[in-house]
């Protein structure tokens, strides 16, 4: 019988995010999130809202949907810009502390260009989710770019697949991934050399330097569209703050995974869900939980 993974235990590190009185937004990180193709803008807005509420100093959305690339009256703090094919120049001019790409990204030529630019951007944390993972699964050149990034900048890329996205990367089926999730995450690490968060019941996190650990919190109410997007935004926010608060991407990812799951459990304990539990409610509960840990 194979040993069970260790239990994830990173919430105690959240205290490192406590801010000194003189800190400003520059100490909290500049995060660029890329996605939101036509019909999927909500995914990027959810990721951005999570990033904002989990403490990023700047939250900048590069939106692929021109109809949605404007200020949001309900969340004016989000800096929403239209993504264009000069994304390389935009990233160089912006100088982000963290990039997250994938929520609502789609598979257009512009999506491909944005992903190549993100993989080429050096020496900062990169969070890859959703259609960005699907693009990598379908394009050997992108996979090679990912491997090169991890060779040049180890420990600075995290992938956050759900079982279906993991199956595409591994050229297998969702059922096989779910039948042995520990083997699946180890294969993903071998394939990509990245930190990997394999979402689902008892979400797993592992990396080339860290054996698999599982998050025992969480509930079936989290099985709704948008929950993965807010996890992406949360990892990006905590990683952005971690740049100047002594947290690396592995630690930031673990904190976000636990916050995500415990916040959902807290809401269920209050009678909010599991049925009908929403990502937007979960974001606010994550913020409250994080501040209690500081």
C-alpha cells in the first residue's frame, strides 16, 4: 500500500504578509492577469477580484475581449486593458512582479502570443491555468518553452490544472488521473518541471523539490465555474506580496490552496452552501480568513 501524501500545512506562513506601517502598494506587488476572451471575460474578472481582495498592490487585467476591456464600475480598482499583439512590449513596459495567465484565455492566435510572451518573461513568478494549460498540451513548442523557463528560473512557475486539464497534458483520461492522483501529479512534474497544483477533492501540490502534500479542507460546493479562477488570482496576489515579504511561489501557492478550501468550509458552516456557493462569496471569506492569520 502506497503511503498517503503529507497534509499541507502552510497557513502559518501567512503571518509573513503582515505589513509594516510605512509600506505602500509597491511592497504588495504588481500583478498582471491575462485572459478573458469573448464570452469568457467573467473568468478573468473573477481572478482579478480575488487578486485584489487578497492584497496585491496593483491588479492589471490584460483582457482579450474588446467589449469587456473597460473600467468596471462595480470594481473600479481593477486596471483593465485590451490585450494586443504587442504583448511583449506591454509586459516589458509594465514590469510586473507576477504574471497569471489562463482564466477565459481561449485558444486564439492572440492567446498563443500572450502565452509565449508570458513564458518568455524572465525571473518572476508565473501562474498558468485553464486554457493556457490546454494550449501547452496541444503544442510541443509551448511545452519546450515551459521547460526552458523552469530550467532557467527554477521554482518560478506553477501550473493549476483540474483533472481534465491534467489528463490533456499527460495524454490520458480524466478517469486515469483521478484513479491515482499522486502518480498523476508526479508525472506532471516530470513532464513540466513545474510546481503543480492538481485541483479536486484533497487538492495536491508538489514540485521537483517538494513531495506531494494534500489539502484536506474543502467541500463539494467548490465544484462550480469560477472557483479555479479565484484560486489563480489568489496565488498571484500572495506571490506578488511574497516578493518583498520572504515568501516563495511554492509557499504562496500552498497558502492560497488552503485559504481557498478553508474559506469554502467556513461559508458552509455558516449555512452558505454547499449548494449555490459562489466564487465571489468565497473571495470575501478568503480575505477575512487571511487577515485573521496575520
